[in-house]
């Protein structure tokens, strides 16, 4: 670093081989996030990132920016929210840059040019568990990527012919509404509960391929109650919103597991909509299935949230409010 003043210095980082659009972000959003975060000036000029600012601030920023350059060289997608998240992780880990997107955990989805990578340490642990276990139970708040990553892993398994079909299930439990008052036939009544699964799927496969797979039943999206009496063989099975499955439903679901099948169960213990929350099947499996070989429990938290940055603050605020209410009770 060459000094240009008493407290201001300039530092050049080699960005040769990096994807400049990925590195800078749309409308230079990534560069602006770095500049605002560390109080420095960041300019991408040719194959160099030119940084200027106070010595202490540059020392904090440089290792992270070098990491971002490496991600851009690998063509691993990231945006300004990812930059903020990586900066938070960097600070928590005392200067050690986290590397959550290991090459073996990247999922390339044919037909969409999309590459799904874990964006936090918790997400890396979650994807590793899905890779290495027959049953994975992912527990965590909204926005942590539980369903999205599970669906990505399922689509990848289908493309690689590790399984012959994907089955996505959700309990059809009312959250302030009653199914009987919704218009339409039974399928139209339950479709709103299954919409998030369709949304995740549509983000990973071309629409014509999804439609064909649904018609051929290579992909099936159905309420949990439809699983009774079936044996789910040679399939990647995802039970989403499992906190709203009763203990009886959860037992029924888990005993559907057939030969060459894999199960991922996702849920949020803070959003149980059952009339008797203590009867949640997710709470029960958390207690009784831990420690069984082949079953992994993975916990995600606010640091793994990948939605709008305010979601993390909202989750934290609700958690603090719940703690205060428990203390006052």
C-alpha cells in the first residue's frame, strides 16, 4: 500500500480473469455496498479494483474483496445482499473469510443457466447433509433457503438419474383461513398451500419441462394427506412446512420411504399453525430421531437468511419479543 496522505491510502487489487459484471454488480451495486460498508472508495478500472480510504478500513475490506474477486473468477453468482452477508460472517469469524460455496456443493441446473450455491455456512452444512444422508431434517426461520436448496438438490438428482421422480408435499393447514370457505374444487382449494413449491420449481426448470414432468408424474406436488398408503421408491421426497404436520402424519410420511429414496423435511418451529402446537410432528422427530445413523438434523438461523436484509432484522425482533413474553409469563 502506498500512502497518498497522512491517513488516506490507495491499494490496487488484481481482478484479471474475474467477471466484471458479477464483481461490480448490476448498476455497480456490489461496489456501492462495499464502499458504504467500509467507508472507502472503490473503482473498477480495467483489470484492477482501486481502493482508497483509511488504513484500518482498507485492512478490514481487502481480504473480503479478494474473496469476491475469486468468486467472480469462478463465475459464482452473488449480489449486494450476498456482499453484506459475507461481510457479517467475516466480522463474526474474526477476519477469516468464509467460503460457503465449495465447488462440490454447487448445483448447475441444465436449461436455465442457473447455478445454485450455498451462501452461508449453515446452508453449506445443509447441502452436505442432503448429499450424505438418506433423511435430512432442516429446521430454521423463513428465508434461510430450506425449501429452495432442497428443491435444487431434488432437481439435480433427477437430472443425474439418481432418482426417477420428485415428490413434493405440504400439509394443507389453515393459517387464519378455512379451506371450506375458499372457492373451487378440492384441487383448487389446496393449490394455494402448494404454490411455494411450484415457485421454487419454476425457478429451476423451464416451464415446458415442468409441465411435461407433471403430466408424466415424474414430478408430483401434493398435500401430505395424499401420501397415505403409498410406498415412495426411487424418489427424492420433500416435506415442506413440516411444523404443521401432526405426529401421526409425520410417522405416516416417514414410513413411506422406499428403496433408493431420499427424504428432506423442512420446517420452522416458530410458525406452527396447528390448533395444538405441541402436537407438531416436527417437534417430535426433533426429539426422537436425533442420533439415528443416516438421519441428519440441520439447524439454520438468522445468519442464513437470504431474502431481503430486513427479513433478518424482523426475525430477530420477533425472537426478542418472544423471549420477553416468556420472561414475563
